[in-house]
């Protein structure tokens, strides 16, 4: 169901390596772990599969066989799908399209549909109006379509169900397939397994056993849809895969097969095999290329340099200011310090209030615990993706990996949440069970509420994006049988761990905060603009991947952006905490969390902007509700993760700052 790509954090070494691999021309054949070449002998059958019908106009997938297409003679059978595929709305099924390796076929009759009843006719017209695409898969490669615009070609995955011209609707009933194949050689396998340039060293069909290893690998799958007027009476007695009685000429620039109520549709296809120089490890290059690559590179690098420079300046100024204050304060004797305290204002005057417990301390601990869990999940998932273990070739592995890492990291969430609770309570760990339970249920509960609401909308629309009831039960079992127990174990470990001792004592009577010139929360909310500036360019590519059906695989960029985002969030929260302490505002706990967590507000506003200006074709209240719901889910996760970074950095800074102060 969900379309969420995670947005958070870290690991510079892996990102640098990935960026280098992406930049080098020789990296085009980078091996995707988890996918292996399959050798086909000439004449061996190739089976085409179908995935859900998709549209950027509605963002609701539907089953391929919900439209009057040809059904396989053995019946429709679902392919084995992992948890991630089901959550993404993929429904991969068998299809009637059958090829034989390296055997060209033309004018193949597929089927004659039943006469279009009123409901089927109306549904087909509706899907054409909503710009639904048919997604075919051969040897794990999606069908790709090329269209020419001016002097360059555009790449598309899948092909449209049909097209509307004026008041008439035309269906693409003839498909021209081109299968790109490459000779299977031992050298290719050596290259895939990392044996450098083995293809240049071992000649094709080399000495000894070359014939035994002969065969072909599928390295490309292209489709050209055509709308051809065909007479249903001519194939009334034909069987599937018979030869069509007349020669079929596919011209993609014209359409002629208009659909009419109570009239059948004749489907045909042709396939040709073309030997290609594309080697098997490079067969995904056509899908992983991103439009505007140069703009993408230079925009991101420019943002990185500017923000790193600004963060460095802020950090240096802050260190010099704090160190000067501390040096001046430590050089005075006790009487001079007392006199200085009477004459000066600033962070030194809140020494007896700075560690006073915040309001709603349990909620703060719960949000920090969940933030650590989300952050850890993002780090590990993006690291594995950057190293190639969650490639597009392995559908659903990204979502499956995110879910797995989130469940396992429940132990870290419970530990951090209870440890912060114990620290706030000055070593008293009573109530740790309640904290652990809330950590285990807070964010998953919000996610469950949002996604269940959206799932009812998808159920009502009969979309394949709806989670089946059985999968709902599985998710609930994963939550309560794995995540909750691990969180409780983490909470137990946190209760047994020593709390962080405050360096100064806290007075029983709180100090009055002087009136401020401007609301402090206004500055907190505005602080999110700088972290947002580090990710908004990359956010565009991620949003395009999620909502425009484009493949996103530049996880090296994402790692660098997340690393910089964490640094900037920590810096911004630290600076704002220092500014609040300088005006004798000792209520820094929640402000440090939201000063960096407020980046979620700008992310949500950007999502609305993307909906209005980039998803203009998105139609219907259901589609808009789905978009808003998924965006809300995403920004809550971002708020918890970035807010946790800000809180932890501010707590460490305040603890270090006041541990250097001599206070009576």
C-alpha cells in the first residue's frame, strides 16, 4: 500500500564510494547484488508477466485483468510476492504472451475478447481517460517504450491502455516486442562476480567447453504499442497463438482500433530478437538513468558546499563565544563571580534551572525513542541500498528491508526512551514499562491510523494498492509479537543502565523567565528553513520517483544529503538552545527538539506545492487524499528523526557547557 521512501541520515564512507562509482564512466556495469543471469537456450520458452495497471493521474493501481484483456489458457496465476511488493501495490501475474528464445514471430493471434458489455466499455474508457499504463515484465525487466520528441527520445516504462482522439476512444491491441539478447559466456559470469574486465581477457567461445555454455541472456525488453483495425469475424475460428490471416503492419503514429459497445477486440502481437552489445550487468542502465543528470550533480554539490561552509562558520563562532565566556567566568574568584552574576545576564544565570524537568517529559522520551528508531532504520536501509543490496531488480526489497530494520531497532528505541526518562527523573526508573509501551505504540499507532484510513479508500476503489486483510493481520502480528517485545527488552536495558548525572543542582523554586522581545517559538519554527535547504533539491527527485513512476537509485547522493542534514540539524538546534539560554530562557528541552524538527513543516508545504504545480493531472478527491495522507506520514517520520538529532545534540552541548561552570 505505502509509497514511502525514507528520508534520513549518515555514513560518509559508503556514500563517497557510491558517488565515485556513479561518476566514473566505467561504473555503468556496476553489479546489482541479489540478481543473477539466467541462460536461455535457443527455442526455450520465455514467459511475460504483467503487473498492476498504474497511472500518475490517480496514483491508484488496478489489476491487469480488471480490463478486457486476453487471459492465459491455463488461467490467471499470481506470482510469489514478498511483503514489500504487496505493500507497494504490485500484483504480478502470468500473461498470455509467450516467446521462444531467439525465435522471431510475427502476426501472432492472441485472442478475441468478448463483446464489450456496457460496464466493461465504460470502465475501459475511464481507464483511457485516466492515462493508465500496462506494465509488462520479461526476465525481471520491465517493458520500456521510447517516444521521439523533437531531436531526442523519451523513455517510458509500460505502454498506455489506449488513447482518446476527440470523442472516440482507441485501444492499443497490437504489440511489437523487441527482446535484446546477449551471448551467454563464462566471461560475463566472471565479470558479474567481480573478475575485473574478464570479458576483454577471455574470448567468446574460448577453448574448451564453449559450446556447453552457449545460450542467450535477456538484456533489454522494448515494446511499441499500435492500434490496428481488425475484423473479429476473420479470427472467429482461430485459436490462441495461431497466425493472423493477414499481414499486420505496426505504425505507432496512427490509431484505428476504436472501441464500441457490444463489439469485441482482437489482440495480436509480434516479437523480434536482436543481439545487443549490452552486457548483463549493464542491462538496468536504461532504467536507472535520471533526467537532467548534470543539473542534479551540480545543484547537489553546490548545496553541499554552501551549507557546509555556513555550518562551519556557525560552529566556529559558537565555540569561540562559549569558550570566551567560560574563560572569563573561570578566571574570577567567588566574590567577583557573585558580583558578575548581579551585573550580567545570560546563560550563566540559569545554572540552577537549566536541567529542570520539561513539561510532558514522558511524551518527549517517547518521541526521542521513536526518532532514534526511525533514524537508525534510515541509516541502515540507505547504506544497504547504496551498496546495491536493494536494487530495483529485486522488487519490494527496499520496503521489506525498511520494515525489518524498523522492527529490529525497537530495542534501541526502548533503550533510548527509558534512558532519557531515567535521566530526567534523576535516576528513578519507575514507570519505565509505561514509557516502553508508549514508544512501541506511538509512531506505529499513528502510521496504522493513517494507513488504515487510506486503505479503506483503496478498498472502496477496488485498487490493488489496498492491503489484503491477511496482510493486515501479518503486520499486526509483526508489531505486537516482534516490535513491542523488543522495545520492552530495550526499555529494561535502559532501566538497568546508569542515568546521565547532571553537572549542577536544580533549585526547588524555578527562576522567572524575563519577558522576550519576540515569541521564542517563532524563532524555533523559522529554524527549519536551513535544514530544509539541504534536502529540497533531492526531495524533488524523491517525490518524482514516488509519484511520477521514475526509478530512484542515486543513494550515494542521498547519503551525502542525509549526512549534511544531520549536521545542520544538530548545529541549528545547538545555536538556538544557546540563544535561548543567553536570554535566560531555561525551557530548552522541547525547543531544541522542534528547532530541527520544524523542517517537517517546510517538507509538508513543499509536498503541497508539488501537488499543486507538478501533479496537475492528479484527479479526484480520493487521489488527493491518498497523496496528503502519505505526505503526512512521511513528514511525521521526518519530524521525529530530525527532532531527535536536535534534542540529543543540544543535551550534549548543555551538559558539556554547564559541567565547565563552578556553581555553589
